[in-house]
């Protein structure tokens, strides 16, 4: 089977603004549907848990299935940019199957560590000196979240060994500060929506948030390609 070239794909969609706008909307709806499908385990756990603060570590653990789903979403968005055909779900499914194992290798321990930090923050008032410890834990949690945010496009766009990708992500936290702030901003928006409404409101906007994350990651991946990959 011959894959469509970008020119053929453009002909398939059409060159007019209405055709391209409809295709972009269709891809966004497909992305939202695929994200919700990948997040079904998280949705099932969230539906059982209450809004009590003691459940925050469990909420964090329940987010683990989102990691491979977001990796696939970033890979799919970039695939659509290179070849904008009318089969957007195929790019997502291929990326999900390809990167599932590689994502879980780093996402599982990172999520577990983030859950431990969340547990400590929730129960910190029972510990003497909580006022001094809380800022430290918050900074560590923010660094970990940004590191995970960098690992998402690295896993989606490159075939680095996990330990090499982990080192690259750690090194880039400060130099790529715009992307780091972007990740924290998206997490803050998601947390605000979850507090004001519910986690399901965040899931309904997951496609938009994932699209923004993919857009923000393009300068980062371009930098990684220039600095950490071989050019023949």
C-alpha cells in the first residue's frame, strides 16, 4: 500500500480555507475522541474517587494512562502536519502502539514519585516545620512535572534510550524555560478547571490542551534534533 504524499493529501482535503478548516476541526475531534479512549482507565478511577483531599495521591496515580496517550497525541499532531490526510486516527493508533512501552518505562516511576510528593503535601500539616518543607516539595514537584512534560515530545519524536532521554530532559529544563513555563501553565489551567468544575471538564478539553502542548514543543524538538542527533 502506497502512503499518500503531502501533495496527494492536500488534494484529498482540498486547497480552500473551508476545506482545510473543516479538516482541522475533524482532526481535533478525532484527537479528543482518541484521548478520551486512552484515558478510560483514568476516568473509571476518577468516577469512583471522591473529591476529598486525601485522594489526591490516588488521582495522581490514576493519571498514568494519560502519559502514553499524550505521547501518541503529540506524535499524531506532528504526523498530521507533515501529511494532512483524512485518516487522523491511524497516526494516533500507530504512535500509541509504538511508544506505549517506552513511555511507561519512565512515566510509571515518575508518576509514583509525584504521588508520593502529593501524599506528603496533603499530610504536611501534621509534621513540625511544615512551613519550610512545603516550598521545597512544591519546587521538586514542579521540576518533576516539567521533566515529564519534556519527556513527552522526546518520546514521541525521537528513539533515544530512556536514560539518555531522561538526561536530555533534565538538562533542558532551564535552557528551554519557555516550554517549561508552558507546561506549568497548562497544568495550572487543568488544575483550575478540575477544582472549579471537575476532572471530567479537563478531559473534555484534553484535545485542545494536547494540541497546545504539541505546538509548544516544536521549538524544543527542533533544538534537540540540532544538538543531540547526528546529521550526515
